[in-house]
C-alpha cells in the first residue's frame, strides 16, 4: 500500500462538523483510497477490505460531497460511475479472427474431411493422383493466445475472447520465459502468431498440492490453471506460475512468410518461437491416422495433457481457397481421442425448460470425476433417446466427457439395476399426482409432444417464467450481448425480484442501482462494474443482436448471414415485418433466396415477428441501444463485393461451385440461388441456362468467371 492511499479517513468526525479545509483534505484522501481499492478489486483476487468497508468509504465520500458540492473533485469516485473501468484488461481486436476447430472422433470422419477438401478444390476433384499433404500436431488443452510482433519486437498479446476480440494480457505473457521478446533474423513488419499457453502435468500437481497445503482453492484442471494465471492483474503473480508456450498458427502478416504450414513452423523455430517437436508432415491420410494412433499411445507419458491431434492442409494457397465455415477453417480438423468415461449412479431424471419451451430431460448424477472434471449432471436429449437406452432412476450408468462437449450418459450397467427401477416415461414424469394432463414443471401450462417431433414442449409461451429467464440468459450470453456479470445466477435472481423482465430492462438497470447495491453479495464496485459492462453493450453488432433474440433455428451462423444480407437493423426489421409466408411476398422470396435459409428457418423468423409482444420488446430494446453496427468480415471491409448479392450459374472452370460461393461470402457478399432485381452480379460459367436471359431482362450486371476472379483477386488470406 502506498503512503498517499492509506485507508484511514477521519470517520470519527461527523460530516456536519467538518470545516471546508478538512472536507477538501478528506475528499482528496478518499479519492486516492477508493481508487487504490478499485485497482485491487478489479484484480479479482486481491481485495484488502470487505465490500461493506468499501461501501462505507463511498458513502462517506458521497455524504461529504452532498454537504460541500463546490468541493467535488474532477477525480471524484462518484464521477467515475458509468465511466470506463480504471483497471482490468483492455479489450483488443485481433487483426484476424481467431478460429476454432471442427472436431472428428472416428477415422471415418477424418476420411470425410479429406474427401470434402478434394471436392472443394477443383484440381483435386478432377485429378485424384494429386497428393494432399497435412501437418499433424498434438492438440494441447491450454489457453489459446495471439501474439503481435512489429518489426520483430513483441508488442501485444491477447487471449482469444470471442474470436474477434480478446483481452490484452501483454505484460503477463512477457513473464513466460520461452516467449521471444525480439525475433531472431529478418521478420515481417507485422506478424501475428497464435499459440497455446499451458502448464505441464507434474507442475500442475505440484502447484495444486502447495495450494492445498496452504488451504487455498484448487484449480480444477491444467486449462483453468493457465487461464487463471494469464488473467492475473498483477504480472508478478503470473511470473510465479510455471507457464509454457507452443506456437502453431499464423494470423495477420504483412508479407508472405512461407508457402506451406510446415515451412511456416520451421520459420517460427528460426525466429525463436517454441514449436512442438512432435509435429509431423504427413503425405497421406494413412500417415496422418498413424500419427494419431502413435500419439494416442504415448499420451500418458507426455509431460502435458493433450486431447487430440490437429491436422492442417499444408499448402497455404489451398488453405486460403478453402476459407472457413462459420467459425472454423475448412482446412483444419481436430481429431480427438476417445472421450474419458466414468461409472456413476443416475439418481434421478429431471426436466428443464429451454428458452423456446422445449422440455429437456437431464440426468441428476452422483458427482464423479471424469478426466479431471467433476460431473454432476448430463444431458439425456429427449424421450426417445432415453427409451432407446432404457435409462431408469437409480441405474448405474457410464458417462463420458469429450472436449468441451456437455457430458453425456452413454449406457446402463444392466447387472447393477435396482429391482424396483421402472421404465421412464415423460408423460408420467410431467403429470403430477392428482393431475390428468402432463404439465410444464415450472409454469404448469399444458405440455405436449407434437406428432413427428422428438421434443415435449411447454405451451405457456410468454407466461412461462422458465422460458423468459432462459431467453434472458441467452440474450446476455457470450456470443450474444456478452454482458460480464449477468450470468445465469444473477439473471435468475434479478428476474425473480422483478428487476428485469425483458432485454430492454437490462439497459434500464442503472435506474435501479440503489436496489442492486443493497442486494446481498453486491456492493458499490460490483454494481458499478455491472452497469459499465451493460453500458458498453449499447453499441452492438447486428449479427449479435439477431442471435441474441433467440429466434428458433437462428443460431450464430444464420444470424451472420441475415446481418450481412440486410446490412442495417432498420432494413432487416422492415423486411421481416413486410414479409408474409408466401412466394407472392417479395420480402419472403428475398429471405428464402439467401442460400442456407430455407422455408423452415424463414417460417420461424416470421413467426417471431408476427408476435406483437416480440415486436414491442424489440422496439423497446432498440430505443435503449446507441448503435447497431453492420457486420463485415475484416477482409471484406474494403472489398468490391461487400453487401452485394451474387448468383452463380453454369459450370465454372477454375473453381467448384462450393469454392466460388465461399469466396464470395468471405468477401462480404451474400450468395443467392436465383436472379431477381436485387441481384448485384450474375457470374456466368459454361452452358448457362435461363438465368443469363433473366439477368439480361432485369438489367442485372453479368460477369465471366475470369472477371469475377479478377474482382476478388488479392482479397483473401489465411485465418
Ligand atoms: S490451430 C485455425 N493448432 O484448439 C487455427 N489449435 O479447438 C485454429 N489448439 O482454439 C487453431 N493445439 O486453443 C491449432 N496445434 C494446434 C492446437 C490448437 C491446441 C487449441 C486452440 C484452439 C482449439 C480449437
């Protein structure tokens, strides 16, 4: 603690008896003291005083300011409410998004991956004798980070965050011994390198044992350890953690550094980055699968935890052409090891209510350790699945965890079934004693299972509190509004106390800050932090907003498609309101003409807009927001195709149709199936049919394949 911030304000003197000089001195002292404790608190781990003691300081400050308003300081703590956090991690935008990986478990899935690549790249499809090399790398389960080097010097390091934006943990990363501060030899002016921060198994155990001996909380697994260590506000704490690093991917780069991933790994080594020595160049699928088997056998002896192998198409030019789907590259695959399993008792089958009213059965389990994580519940999917596997209350079951996937119940240990165990029935479970019809366990509305559907649903709709709460939880979740401090627990509590009922209410919470501050577990700082987090989200991108609405079948990818196609919130909303579910409706034709949006998805979107309550809630929300920003892929911002609608017709010579579509989309275009007045360009290949004539009649611009390629040239890179 620094001398000027020692926390002993003259509480003994009643505010009424303070002289202006004393008041000014105390306000100065309080400003420094409160700022000091803010810094500690934002460090999460390190507060020195209780919330109550902190609140007393803030109240004292407020009381003095109320009596001497002319003495309120420019740096007064009372002025900081609603301002940017004084400390904590700065958010940084990655120069290129950090992607995730598609998973495969069976060898068959790996073969499908290779087949998909062959079908996407025209030369490979036409000539099966061209080999497709991949690199294979052990997949370490740590924390992915992005490192930015400028003119060979380490400038900035960030966590992955949501893939587009992470947290600036530069100073903490500097404490990792193997991270090069300056690069050996010539390097591009801008070089973004991706890698994994992890801890070795032995060191993890040693560290946890020492914590146990000191009576401190233990880290659940090595991955949490790495994450917790990197997110320390004080780098000297991070420096005491035995963190390590392997680098394995390229982000933004100002000049070409290699033609293949394998050569890139070699350049990383030359620059001084740690690269996993186990990585191997595999000329064939069989070689890749053999690597997976070998590493799987070695797994237990490796000094670090791995959960699979990552394959990457070796040629960078092919990687660029393959591009990505949703959030994962088409050129890489995570081949996971078999899931970790454990045996435990299924205490009971319970039902939860989702945001769209689906009633999902889940297993309430005797807690058990599965591969380092304690599991107490697992999903059971739906009634048919339970019947197929014949799960019953009291059964001994095998459960498994695979990567980040929610734990699953795999099978029953038949010999251990209690004599009294009765087959499970959703109807019986949902029908309480004395009732004649199945009911929603929360709102008691009728529960139904429509013919042809696997799911039971609550028919309560807006009256069902469980659905309302689940919608709010979804609204605040990471890929939606991503509001720090509004997780499941707090939303539930706020909801049941009437603080929030609709999304817009979240943005009006500042009007109720006194009520929040007075709640158990909440104080001055945590309330301010929450209100700041909410305020920051008054600016939101259109795709996040659409996703946040929780419309059935509109996940992250569909939300992105819609946002990109319609551009602005007003256009999207206007079009959805004017569309009717029929081919007569132009707005409907436009919606279903977006590739990947069929009548079923379109129907759910329009059903959402038909509900008056939804329209009102959306408009109410809009009034609370500052700005809804359009979405463009980073590389698409300056592209000639951004915001354009493109249709392809005929056989292309250089690209498969899948590649053409993917490349247009990567540059911000929306690809449609048929020509209309809204089409920006029709790209015409060989043997084109009626579409070309229609384009001519409508005055739509047409391009040859060569013209299209010239237009997009240079606009794409790696992920
Ligand atoms: S490549 C497109 N390579 O796995 C590039 N990722 O499930 C994406 N990971 O977020 C990453 N080892 O944290 C790549 N050799 C490796 C990896 C690896 C571990 C992690 C990484 C990523 C996650 C995706």
